């Protein structure tokens, strides 16, 4: 009984910490877009699950795409409008070179070193934002996760009381910092907080907004649908300078 209580208290404390440390999103767009035409986009995390979808769907939409990859050989897609550049988000020089000459940056950055304290997401994002400011690149769309800031608890009971506090606390700590870094920038940014990701097909009939997700059930969404929604945020101002959730 005592053990269960300690378990629950710890899980609750982690949730509260993620809620407080994550970004508290306003529910209304905070700024007007510069209205700049977006033709060339840089995709960060391009070799990952969502990233590959972002690249493929951005090409389908007619964008000129640069895929930023630590290992370009992992990019199996070839296309006349696709350019692949090698780089690590923790290398400010590589990030600076990659960002310039683009109109927007879309990030699906993530990693698997979830038990090792790291600042890949926050520091990598800081490098991206700095380069964007230097080169006048205004629009930034970034995938984070449901469970942060004012979406805390909306990942469902299993994630809130087990996955997040016992498997992902270190990883989410950096993610919450990443959200803060984005929100502190003066760019045209949108934070996209998906539920649990799947490799399902693009359906297009997902829910988005500030009060989606569930305090009870695990809500999922395919990476293909997340990519679809993220690319829409390049030209849609509804969620500008806010963090919106997305689930099926
Ligand atoms: N899994 C879920 O259920 C879930 C739920 C909600 C939110 N999310 C979040 O959604 C995002 C996308 O997840 P995903 O599973 O689609 O992506 P993923 O497969 O984990 O891919 C992450 C991408 O980030 C890249 N990356 C990692 N470290 C890098 C570095 N230092 N420099 C440059 N690139 C780097 C990886 O490159 P390499 O290929 O070289 O490793 C990869 O392309 C992540 O932030 C994840 O935490 C996931």
C-alpha cells in the first residue's frame, strides 16, 4: 500500500513538473504572419519516422526541400526538388549553413537516448532558432509531444502514471525546455503536440486544438497525419505562437 502511494505521488509530481515547466500555450494566435511566400523548406529530423513523411509530403505539395540529416545515406528518397545536407543540430555552424536560403524550418527532431541526460532537443532547437534569426527565416513548425505544459495529463492514464514518469522523464525534461526556447523566440512558430505516434496511413480526419487528448485513454495519431498537419501550419496562421495538440 505504501509502495503504491509513493509510486502515485512520484508520478503525480512528474506530471506537475512537466505541466509547470512546459509551455503554457495561449489559445489565440499571438501574432500576424509576415505573409512571406514559402517555397524552400528545411526539414530537421528528416531521417526519422515523422521526418520522412514530412519530406515526402512536402515534395508532393511542390516545395523545394532540404533534408538535414546526420547520416545522408539514411535518406532513401530521391527527387529533383530534394537536397540532402549532412549535419548535427548540436553543431551551430552546420545548422547555420543549412538554414540560410530557406523560407521555413520544420522540425521532427527526436532521439532514442532517452535514459541519458541530454540537451539535443533544447540546444539543437536553440541553434536552429538562432540561425533562423540570423538569416531572416521566419516560420518554424516543431513537433514536441502531448503531456507538456497545459497538455499535461492528456496522454492518458498509462502515459501519465507510467511511461512519462518511469521511462521518459529525462527525455521530456529536455522537451519541455525545448518548448520554452521556441516560445521565447520572436519568430512565427507553431508547436505541434501529437499523441502516441503510429506508422499508419495518412487519413486527414484528425482532431487538433488546445483541449484534445484524454486524461484516461491513450490517444494516437499517425506520423503521416502529423506531417500533414505540420505542413499546413506553414501557411495557416490559426495556431501561430501557440502549442496545439493533435490526435486521431
Ligand atoms: N513515439 C511517440 O509515440 C511520440 C509521441 C509524441 C511525440 N513524439 C515526438 O515526436 C518527434 C518525432 O518522433 P519520431 O518517432 O517520428 O522521430 P524519430 O524516428 O525518433 O526521428 C528523430 C529524428 O531526429 C534526428 N536527430 C536526432 N538527433 C539529432 C542530432 N543531434 N542532429 C540532427 N538530427 C538528429 C534523427 O536522426 P538519426 O536518424 O540520425 O537518428 C531522426 O531523423 C520526437 O520529438 C518524439 O519525441 C513521439
